[in-house]
């Protein structure tokens, strides 16, 4: 429908229905975060949402930057988890903050940011004469699916007057589930949130929202260029509907429509069932891994990221020393090559923070069944048992 209509969402007069749809969807998403009011915009991806947040937090810290640029600023420092998405480094580079001014806060054994370590690094930055302005917490890290402790991080941000952004691009959809929304406990205390319905809720790519608690037109103040040929202030309708002036884009796709239509079709309970089903299936896979010889979990997952090793028969009696891990590191790439050439599976693997190559199965699709999970493990064993 959107391809046929080919709208560009920047002013109400050229895209009235899609602007109202976006407003309605943002309002409901804000409600699920737990804010009484807020603002937001759909944009081309979680990476862009994180860049929006970084720039907005900087503008709030120093509004003069919009006109005067970087030259008069102190050394700005931001803090994020060592498990954060790589877009944080990209955004710091793109915005002229510099990747050396991104402080990566250590995580615990489950991949969650350690609030005490965050506090220590904030004090250290201040002691060095730098200017901390932003903390980015992650709800649903890319590899392990970890959720940072938002309440404790929010306490640190309040003590130091820092903007709290939550990158919930992956984990935000757990808010739709009454059973699992506790994973994001404390998210209502964030100043901004990135949430991608095109992930867990399977809206068509791309479908990404950047949400802001502020309702004082901070987005518009930060990004407006007041183009007089589009955003005239003497139109006959309420010009707050001309949302293009709070976007870094001009032409913009009606991405909110995809989520709106899905939500209308399935209802809130239908979306909740998507989340619950994916996490129930993840739990089934975890229990199967525990039962089977030669399979070993990295850790108990709390979301849909199931990370595990396959240990072939030749290594099962070997002591877990340097030689064992060096040999195990070669197993996942070899099995992946075999499954791709055979055409049976496409399963990702990677090393991660000192851990050798392991498989990572992320479960989302409602079309996946328990039988598929059984096949996954059977096929890995079939392809790796002679190694």
C-alpha cells in the first residue's frame, strides 16, 4: 500500500493519514514505556535512533552547539555498556564527539552493565575535567540478549544530571508482554528510548521508533531548520502536525503504518502472544540443549538469544584447558560451512569477549515450531559428530 501511494511524511497537508497514524502509534508506544506523555519519530533504524539520542542529549546539555558548533565545547564524555551495539561508536564518530570519548562500562558475567562501575567512571571523568552528558543503557544486547539494570543506572544518572537513553531496539517489544515486561523494569525513568517493532514484533523492515519523554518540543528545537517552503507557521491547521521539522530527514517513509496495521490486525493480545511464544520456544531449545550430550550453554538466557557450543565426540573427554578451547574454536565455523553447502540451515556463530566461537540462535518467528528446534540440534550433531 505504501509503495503504491508513495507518500513522503513531512507535512500534514501532503501526508495527513500517515502522520496521524504515526502519532497514534507513538502515543501507544509511549504508554507502554510508562510515560504520561512524550514525543517521538520513526526513523531508518536503531542505529539512527541512537544517533538521535546522542545528539539530543548533547543539545540539552549545551543548546548553543546548534549554532556555534563544537569549537567552544568542553571534552564531552558518554558512557555505555561494554556489550552495547556498535552504533554507539559510529554515532560518536559521526557527531564529532570521538570514539575515544565513549567510555565502555564493564559488565557482569551475564552481560549486564555494572552500576557501581558506571558511577566510578563518571567520577573519574569529572576528576579529569571532562563533561559527562549521556548514559546509554541496553535492553536486549545483540549477542547475549542481556538487559541492563535500569533502575540502578537511572539513580546514577539522577545523581550526576545525565541524560539516560535506553537502546531497547531489540528488547523493547518485551514491554508488550505482561509476563516478560519486568525485563525492562525502570525504563519509565529514561529520557529517551529506541524501540524497533521490526525485530521481535516482525513488522516489515524498516520500522524503528525513537521516543522522548520531553514534551517541550526538544526534538523540534534540536533539529528544526525552519524551511519556509514547507513549514510555514501561518497555515490554517495546527502546524504541530508538520512533524518533518523535528526529523533529520526531509523525505521520510510511513514506517509507522506497518506497525499500526499489524497492531490493528492482531490486537495488543496478539502482539503479546508473539513475544510469549518466542520466549517459550527459546526456553524449549534451552531445555533440549541441556538434555543432549555434546551441547553446552554459555549461560541461561533471559531473552530469545540462545548461545551454545557443540562439543564433538573427539573433544568430550578432553580437559577444558587452552588446547580444548583452541580446538573448540574451530568447530562452529566448520559446521556452519557444512550446513550452508548442504543447504539445510543458516545459523550464526561468533566469538565473544574471550569466549571461543559458539552458535547463537535467536528466536522470533511464530512459524518456527519445536520440531524445527529438534531439527536444528539433530543437524548440528549430524554435521559435527565426525570432527
